[in-house]
C-alpha cells in the first residue's frame, strides 16, 4: 500500500514485525557482548528515538543511556554532507565502552564525525549499532560498525523514526520512496 508524505510517495520496505524480530536479536547480542561491563549507549536523535527505545527494552545488563543530536539531511532526500551538531552530552565516557545507536548509515559521514568526537573523550571502545545500512552509499569504511539491523539499497526511506520534512517518524513500518 502506497502512502503520501508531503510531496513524495512511498511504498512498504520493511514490516514492523521484521523490525521487532531484528531489534530483539541485536539486543541479545549486545547483552552477550557487554555482560562484563556497564556500557554507555549514545542515541543519535532525532531518527534513532524509536529504535533505541525498543532496543533498550531488550537490554538486561546494567547500562547508561544518553543522547546527542546530529543532522545532515535538513528536510531533503539526500545528505548535505554537512553535519549540524545540536546537542552534546555530559556523561563521562573515559575508560568506558560506548555503543552509538543510529537509525541509518548511508554516507557514513555523520558516524565518522561522532566517532572522532567521542575518541577525544578516551573511551575504552566505540562500537556502532545502526538499524539500517546502505552499503552502496558508504563513502569510507566504518570499522566501528558492529551491529546492523538491515542492509538496504541506496533509496530514501521513512518510518520507524526516519522522516521526510519531519513527517513519517511515527510509522511502524519502514517505507521507501517511489520513483
């Protein structure tokens, strides 16, 4: 079933049931990988808010959660490649294991920006967890990317936290743009 958001049409790509199943699996892997410590989960707003909320419900180990707000799309359908850094966090991550929770990695520029910013704070490790990955769009390797929900084609998507012109974040499924 096609939907309309502002001036664009979208069709279903990933159903809510598949997202829920994959989020549970990632949560189990994080529980296993970080059972020896108290990781700091850093959610990247706005897009990751539903993903991190559902993912954290699966975490049964002690952890801390904080947020940062970065943007590179500014309401369009392609990355501007310019990062806007709106919110920093105050959690001390020196000597801590950090897991960045992202909604999507496409060019990888936002992830690289945040990883470089966090490395200065001297954490023990930084890993990246992204619900979506567009392998064809990645411009340089991301060694820190350890957890991926779904690999998708280089298409514009909305839903489950992702938006077009700040709309569509509330959709339970993920939709791709109809060309």
